[in-house]
C-alpha cells in the first residue's frame, strides 16, 4: 500500500547553512582569482629572455663538456691501443726468454734466475732483483727490456684508468647540463603559453623589429675586413641567415652562437675552439673602435655569447632559441671585447 505522507522538507537551518557554505566557496574562489592574476605580457617576456640567456650559458658549458668527452674518448682509445701493443711486445720478450731457457735445458740445465723469471710470478722477481750480474749479457738485456716494458704498461694502464674515471664524470656532467638546458627551455615555453595567441604574435613582431632581422634593411656601412679569412668567414655566415638556433648545433643547417662562428671560420680555413670562452683567446683582443667586419665579438661578463662583427655596429649571430641567424645591434647586449683571428 503506497504511502501518502508528505516528503520531509529541509529545515530552514539546513538551507541557511548550505547557502552560507556556497557563498563562502564563491568568495574564496574570487579571492584566489584575485591573488593569482594573469601574468603581465612584459613580465613574461623578461622572464623568457632571462631563461633563454641562462639556457645559452648552460649550452656553452654543455659544449665544453662535450668537447672534453670527445678528447677523453680519443685519448682512452689511444692508450688502450698502446697497452694492447705493449702487451704483445712483452709476450714476445718473454717468449724469447723461454727460448733461452729451452736452450739452457738442452745444454745441461736452466739458470736459476731465468727459472724464477719463468715461474708463475716473474714480476716479483723483477721487483726484488737488485742486480743482474749473475746472468749472461743477453739474458740481462732481455730482463731489462721486460722490466722497462712492464713499468711502461703499468703507467699506461693507470693513466687509462684515470681517464676512464674522468670520462665517466664528464658524461654524467653532460647529462645534467642537458637536463638543465631542456628544463629552462620547457619553462620558457610554458610561460609563453600563458599568453594569448595574439599576445605571442605581438611579442614575436616586437622581437623581429628590435633585432632588425631583415638583411635587406640592415645598414652595414662600408667598412672593410682586416683580412681575407675574416672576409671569407663573414661571407660564409651570411649564407646562413634565417637558419634556426639549436643548442649544441654546429651547422650546417642549425647553430648555437659559437657553433656559427666556428663553422664560419672553418669555411675560411681556420679551426676555432668549440666554445665561446675559448674562441675569445683565438686571436688578438681589440676594443669596439677597432672592430672590422669578420672580427669575433664577445658579450656578457662570462663571455657566454659570441658573434661576427658585420659593420656599422651590427653583429651577425645565432641569438637564442626560437630565433634564426640574424643581424642585430651590438647595443642590445653587453659588449666585452672583439677578437681578430
């Protein structure tokens, strides 16, 4: 039998509590929105530019570690080859002593000294022997060669072991620096994504105007390079205008700052060091008033950015992530000095 009772109505007290709770939630949401206002476009740009600069600093350190790794790998390989060849020579020398021992045995017995050397632990004999006067001249010479070869092998093995440890540490540092760069670039992208598409487009347009990227509009004046190699390097770099900045890249389709300068001078027949701080010592340092087209120009106190002087106060460089190789006024960055290669 169906019930005809009236449904129980919520009490006035309960309705009041629910209404108050909802109102408080709305108020808290409103306060939170006010406490976390949308980031100002100017602030975002400043933070992104800072992150890009830090990423470039880390990139030059990464490049240095990468170069060190390559050198260590080559040195370790050469040492391991030397050790292998040295071990073959040592085995040949020992086989020679074995032949002597065989000959002595056939003629009436083995010299005790040679017998000891051919035992399971001949190295102990070599370390303890203070004189070889009891041996024949030929035997003594063979033992001296073996002792010298063993010392050399020991030194080479120790050197290889040290370099292998250094190589492992360098690879570890390389991984950390790579993670640091990628983290900064990711943070920069996230910051840019807080802006609207219209705001991002406006920032890009402002950046293009500030840098005066267009090679048709830039005024390079009529300055003349100091040397043929400087002229050739600058001419090579000009062919790469518009190609993207990519950290760790050395061309020919993408570059970081020192990658571009190194590639450009390589086309002129000059091999520069890999990183900007080392390229700063690749020639004679000069002041701003002495600059000629093709000279290297260094920026920032730690010299983490480098480009090629293009004339009329302009630098041709690979500036930062998200931008291509371009001309830019030197006044946009803290100039330190020039280098004439």
